C-alpha cells in the first residue's frame, strides 16, 4: 500500500491500519517525480 498527502492524512492511514499490521514505513518530505527527457537541474 502507498499513501501520500499531508502528514495528517498519513497519520490517519497509520492509525486506521494499526501499527501492529505495519511491516515498514518510509517517509520522505517533499518529493518531485518526472518522466521524460526534460529535467530541472539545480
């Protein structure tokens, strides 16, 4: 299962699933995904 959105939504999803049913959680912060040849480089 993947969940994304504001932290409050993620916390609600974790509470709904129940911590005993979770195998792994990875949280990243802001993230941008791109598909194709044009990419923003900083």
